[in-house]
């Protein structure tokens, strides 16, 4: 769950972004810009990131404000899950990333597996839709919905891209050091549980 200050900052940012999209006058746009600056000041104050960095992040988003959509691909083999090691922090997570424009969630999950591990998969079942705002997840500047697909291995061989340098299957009781910005132990345990009970419906917050 996000701290209260981050929830306020996200909501102010969304109001400012959507308001600017539909503003009728220059006066309205100036007021929404002031709301946006307040949101940036709140985030910069609590994170220590600096106004310039926060404003650059805010400037990337335009139009009506909506949550960002991410995916994680859960490839199971003998009750072990495929994990990739991120070059950025040397830590592990299931393959995943943002959903690109033009891709469905299922297509994005399979693409991430191929790009990050070299393996070919097909999405077989949507295990869970997590609202990361409601999960025990580190604070994020965006409001993110995460689609977790169970993917079936169909081919390929291990090859690594620019973001990862290793791929391996791990059991739940022998997980490597996890990348906290990508997955949590609680979410992984839940995904294992959903995998072991294929009759259960898709989980959502």
C-alpha cells in the first residue's frame, strides 16, 4: 500500500494531467500546471529525487491520466518458475515489463520471455491482475496494474538481451534474491498457489 503522501501526489498529478487535456482556457491550463507542480514538489520532497528529475518524469505523460499496464510471465516447469537476472541491479524476477502499444497483454508476456530469456512461450492462462497500489509493493511514481500470465514453454534456447544476463528455474523454497521493484515474495507465493490450482478463477484486487 502506498504511503498517504504518494497517493495524494499521484491523484493530484492525474487531476492536473487530465484537466490540462480538457482545459477550455489558458487560465484553466495555468491552474492545472500549478496543481502539477504541487504534486511534483510533494514527490521530490519525500523521495529526495529533486524537482528536475520528478518534473522530467511527469512531462512524459500527456492526455487523460490512466494507470500504466505491466506484465509478468510465469513459466512453470516441475513446480519451478522461470526467473531472469536483471543487469540493472543483479536481482531476479519473472520476465516482464510494460505492455507496448499494439500488443495484447498475452502477446506482451510472451515477447518479454523471448527478449529476456530466449525461450519461446504462449500465454495459457491469466493468473492474476494486481493493482500494485493495493499490494505490499515499494512505492511507485505511477499507478500500475500488473497482469500475470501463466505461459507454456514451446521452444527456444537460453539467450540474453540488453536487460538480463541469466535465466533459470527456481522452486518456491529456493528463490534467488528478488528485484523488489518488479516482484515480491508474497506475490510469487500467491502465483505458485494459483498455478497449483488450475481450477481457481483469475485473481484480481
